[in-house]
C-alpha cells in the first residue's frame, strides 16, 4: 500500500473558497491548523480518488485514523497531526469526526432530504469550525453559530460543484425531495446548462442556505480572539457573496466562484466591518427567517 500522500489531488489550502491559516491568524496557531488541514485534505482526496475502489478508499481512511490514534507511523499527515495535537494536549475528536464524513462519501451517493445533508455537514464541515474554536480556546457556546456557518459553507460548495460531483463521482448532495418538488431529475446535473426545473431547485436550495448563513452572524461577536473574529468575518463575506451568486446563476454554465481580486476585496471588507463592529461594540444583526 502506498502512502495516502501519494493520492493527493494537488489541491492545497491556497485553493479553498475560504482562508486557511491565513496571515490573519496568529502564527502560534498556524502550524497546528495546517497539520489539521493537510490531514483532512488527504482524507478528502482519498475519498474522491478517481481510480481507487471503495474498499481501498475505506482501508486508507482506516489507516489514517489508526495512525492518528498512535497505531503506526507510515502516514505523514496522520503522524504530523498527532504530534501537533499532542503538543497542545488536544484530543483528535474533530479529525475523527471528519473521517466519518469521508467514509459516507465512499458509501453514500444520494441524500433524500435537507436534514440528511445537514447530518452529513455535522461530520464534514462542523468539526472544522469546532476545531478552530478549540485551537483558540473559545467556549463551546460558540459552536451553534459556527455549525451554521460551516454547514452553509459546505452546502455552498455542494451547489457550486453539483455538476462536477455528479459527472466525476456519481455523487449528488442535492436532496432528492427538493429535486422532486421542482420536477427536476438527477440526470439533468450532467447537462451543460441547468434545465429550468433544476435551476429552480438550485436557487431554492441557495435561498435556504442563505438563511442558514444568517443564523451564524453572531459568531464573530461571540469569539474573544480578535484575529479569529477577523478571519470569521472574512469567511462570512466570502460565503455571503457566493450564496448571492448561487441564488441567481446557473452553476452548470456560469461562474459561481470568486476570483483573486474579489477575494481580496471581500477580505478587506470583512476585516473593516469586524474592526468597526468591535470598535463601537455593536453585535451583528441576523436577518429574519423567510416568512417570519
């Protein structure tokens, strides 16, 4: 068996839709955050690998887990994260949770309801936010808002990549009941342009994701660490812009990702907004839910 490192896609923390251990975060945290990211990215790439069989993927994920827990030293990402966590006396709970999601990616190709997608996010995305909060010594009372933000980011990603996920992996995160309600078919995800029923479904899911993101707006005010608060505000700015694009565009045929200039502009805007909020002591105001 080769190392899981050799199965990496080549994607790094610089290619994500959100900042990972950016210069905003205090240098003392960046090594641990990057070790966590590299572990998660490696496991994600294993689960998404184009030629590995399901049993092989699960074997690699099991090996990464075993070595994270100290049973072996052949997988660099697992060993590096294990050592980085030990230096901070932190348990591996969040990394173990993420592995549950990647096993689901191997074994579960369809989701029936929104609640099933949120359950997936509980393991694929929410542990990442909880890990960041734990690294900064924040209270677990911040987890609820963080969970909403991370789930919103994850579903944004599902909507952005829905065509690619279907074509390359036969994996569909769009709830089947939402597709059925719009009169859309799974097979239409393979089209070059979304047919009207599919586009209606995608826009409705984006609107629902926007409500989820609105539930996270208290997070930057809840965290005590200034740098983390700034990072959260930047991430929220990215997420808000992306969900806005997803509400009106077709991810099968139109751009729904942010370019370098947009990333810079929204980074600066997010930081200025958070610094201003902290200076005047104002708490973010969430939008009322639709129909409220």
